C-alpha cells in the first residue's frame, strides 16, 4: 500500500473513531485522518488487518488503538 497523501485538513489534537476500518472505505478514511494528524481509534472485525493498519498509522507518529 502506498503512503497516504497529506490532507489539506489539520486534525492535530483531535481524536476520531472509524468503524469498518479493516477494509475498503473505512480503511481509507482511517488513513486520511492519520495523514491529517488525528489520533485514531479503529473498529473492525479483522484483527490482523486492524493491527497492520494500526502499526502503519503509528509509523506516521499518531496515537492509534484497534478495538
């Protein structure tokens, strides 16, 4: 997967909850929020995909949890 583009929105200091984050649109939304400096809580049904996405977003310096 390619590195997400830097969004034009700044969510620094904000936390977001993304449901359906382990695939498709939910994963893309989580990546976009991470690129916008948000801390992200990921909710999804696939623990392996959730863990991979969590680590990718943490690599951007974000606080991320998967539930």
